[in-house]
């Protein structure tokens, strides 16, 4: 446990301990000179706070400006990190009340301190780490536990007044609320998660992301926050992460990505998500700003020769604009087919208007697999999807909704270690309105149909039942 947390930072921990001892001693001397009889408790509080802050900000990096809000409050109680966050704040609560002897100001302190730490991690470069509501939650609970323990002891000893410091606590609370709502809140972006298992990535996952990112971009970017996220109801996980520019003066710029786990076969990285090129775009050596599909294709080809030379083996390649006037640049696809079946290996590279790579999507599947003969043709696959989608719409009370389906290719899909042919079927909502004439359909979703069994899977990979 401690190896994972402290990452063998012996020198840092030694310096932190020495600093805590010095500050603890200084607090004791100062309090004694002021005539306060609780110098030992103040010394212990200074020592403990220094240790908590030192460990919290250890191995910190760039700030992302993003905080994760976990809506499942019980989840951190089942993780080592959550319990550690709770435990390390218990002595802070105890020592703070034993030193101050005023419960209400201490109550404000044990709530504000964790919130301030998370805010600092989200906004201060050099102190950035992981801004997570679960960390603040467990820190606050730990502080309250310590406060409760000390309050019980002092109540038995009749050593303090419960109402002491009420006015100051109310003023401080109001001030912190105003600062939080008016200053801190506008500085942060929040990512909401529903408690489906988002947790910090472990050391193996971090190394896997570092390897994948280095293969794609060399040392151009610095890796920031990493999390492990389950794929909903599917038996898989993704490592999601942030990338930061290493260029000076652009520490606030970042992109994001994901790597499938544990197979490490699928990497997706979004460096830019607007029609304006930014410092996050990956510059391709010798590339110029493209203005046509052909010029963008040459940039993408140059990039793949440098980073993914295996792409030259693809037997299908296509470049097309993103947006009516290529506002977001161009995407070049590399695909492998065998006997008319789309193979699992794929590569997509998006190039922006400045000639920089703005997004990549890499799937490292095989280029040839042995498949059983398909039993369903395109029409049968479409009928299976129609029945499955109609059943889902009826179950959701949307039986009147209309849609269109179109099977467009067969792809090799790995299911439970066995390869099977699957029809890919595009499903689009029918948006024709009476009296308005024909309207363009909404962007479709790709469903899959097992060409052997007829089982239908939605765009998220979940199996669908036909009633």
C-alpha cells in the first residue's frame, strides 16, 4: 500500500518530515510565548498539517481546471485511497479541537481545508494532481471523526464551551461560501460520474498509457490525470487520461484520450475539439497547411510513416472532410479487408486546417482471421435490427418513432475468444415531417448483427432482445 502511495519518494518524505518537525517546534515556541497552555497540541497540529499537505501535493504536476464529481458517495469507502484519505484527517480533527478548544471554528476548518486542497489541485500548476469530490468527501469525514473524538473527551472533562467562536464561525462560513460561488466555481469545469467504478489508474495502466502515447506522439505531451473506467455492463475497462502541452506558457491547454484495458488494443486521443487549431495539435515534420483532400492525405501519410509505419499495409484508404467546408479538417482512414470482410485493425487520423494532427483512433487487431461462413445476408441483418429497435422503442413508450436501417459491410468481431462475422447496420432516425418536405436524417448509429446467430448489438455493444 505505502509503496503505491509514496512511490519510493524517500528523499521527499524525509524533507517533509524535517519541515513538519521544524514547523511543529516553531508553533510550540510561539504559543508558549503567547501564554497559551495548549502548546503541545498546537505543535502536533502544525506537524500533522504539514505532513498532510506534503503527502497530498507529492509528485504533483499540471493543473487541468477539471474536477470529478462522483455521485456514489459510498464508493470511496471500498477503496484503499479513500480509506487512507479518511484516516490521515482524523488526527487533524483531534489536534485542531484540542488546540483551539472551539468546536464551530474547527468544524468550518475541517470542511474548508479539503475543499481548498481540491481547488488548488485543479487550478495551480505544480500542485495539480487529481481533483476529485471523493477525496474531499473522505477528508471531511475523517476530520469530523477526529473532531467528534476530541469533543467527546473534552465534554467528559468539561474543558470547553460548545458555543465558543459561534460569531467567527458564521462569518467565516459566509465568506467561504461567497468565495466558492463567486470565485472558485467559475474557474472550474466539472465532470460528473455516476459511480460506475471510476478510480485512479494503477502503475501498470499508467505505463501502458505512456507507451501508447509515446508511440503516437513521441515526447510532445505530458500525461496528466489517469482514471480507470468500466464499460458499463460490458466486461471491459478503459483508461481515460489527459494530455498537456510541454510548451512554455501553454500549461492550461490539454487534450484527452482513452486506452482499452487490459488488451491495450484501442487508443483514441482527441487533441483539439474546435475549428480553430491550437497549440495542442501535433505538428508533422515537413507538413504544410492543407486546403484539399489530397493535401490533407499527404500530411496524414507523412504522420503514419513516422509513427505507425504498419499503416502502409492497408488495402483500403479514404480521406474526407470533417464539416461541410472542412472546418474541422480532414480524416484519413486505413482499413484492412479479406475476402470482402472488414478486419479488426483500423487507423483514423484527423488533420486540422493548420496541417497538425488533431485526433487519432487506433485499433491494433489482426489483419487476417479465419471466419465461419455467414448465415445471414444483408436483408436478414436489417430485419433483425428493425425488430430489435422496434422492441426497444415499444418498451420505452416510443412506438410511434420511425427509423431507417442499412446494412453496409461485414466485420470480423472477437466474441469470447472466437472470431465471428458481424453485419454492421446503420440506424438513422426518420425526421420527415408532414408538410415540411423531406428533411435530412440525423447522424446514424452503427448496430451489429452476428451473421451466424442473428444476435443484435446496439451502438454501445450491448445485446438487444427481440420481443
